[in-house]
């Protein structure tokens, strides 16, 4: 199980991973079907784990939410 932490929107998760823009995280999710639990590893030793979507309070497109955790916290295969 992952350590509990607050899910982050894509832009903040990408920033935490050290990515230059959220687009790489969004493209990764789109390529892999946005299944909850999807893991994107980063060179800085962190990983973003896709948690699902949340509706924005003011409407509009749903937010895609990620948890950013150390790769060492990921379940090992």
C-alpha cells in the first residue's frame, strides 16, 4: 500500500517530479489509459501514482489527481 498523502493535480505532481511541464505526465497517462495505480517514475527518485479524477467545484474538466511518493515506497514486483 502507498503511504497516505494528499492527491495533487497533474501540474503540481509534474512539478514535484521535476518535469518541465505537466504535458509529459498527461501524455503518459493518456498512453496508458489512466488506470488508477498507474505509476510514472522520475529521474529524481520520486514517482507519481495516478489516483483518479475529481470534479472541480466550479465545473469544467475534471482534475486528474496523482500522489507523489519516493520510488522506494512503491510495492516491489
